[in-house]
């Protein structure tokens, strides 16, 4: 990379040791977790592979949890409660639509995600204000 001097380290959240350990544990669980696909997605091209629907057929082998069928969703695949819903960086995500939404943000624990419908001019103003307040933007323009 040619512009190593221009690289700026992203802001990290203030987390206690237990939360950091739980984030690492969530990553390990995620590595072992199978991809839950729609039943018989390989037979029907119209079925989206990445969606999950519970198998409901009367004679469905997937519903009966046969070993040669893909895994069903079970509670044991869930992530730890303390870090559920957190961004992988450890921040709590807050959706922002305008500059006034930045007033209630705790920069040490929360990061912002600018809403999809926000135009470029307002987005740049939000990012500028966030930089002044030292708030991390999870989806910056560049």
C-alpha cells in the first residue's frame, strides 16, 4: 500500500473483559454454525438458498432430523446474551437519520449507521459532526 501515512486507526469501544471474551466466543460459535438453507433449495431454482423456513411436510426427512439432511435451527447455535445484537467491533449500532440524532449518542459504547434514505449532502454533514464528537460511523462514504 502506498498511502500508509494516511491510514487512520478506527475508534474502538470501551469494553470490559467479560464482553470482549463473549465477542470472541461469539466468533468461535459463528465459525462452527452451519449455513441454514431452505429445505430442498437445490431442487427448485426459485427458492433462495440463504433463506430459512422451518420444514413442515408430513413425511419431511428434514423435519424428522435425519442425519443425512442439513441441520435445523436450534437454540444451541445462538450467541451469548451479553453480546447479542452488537456490531462485530463491539459497538452498539444506532440508526441515524439527521444531525439531531447524534445528541443522544454515547461515543464510548455506541456507533452510528447512517440510514439508507439519507441524501449525500445531509450524510456528509452527519459524518462531519460525528467526527467532531469522536463518534464512529459504521458505513462512511469513503
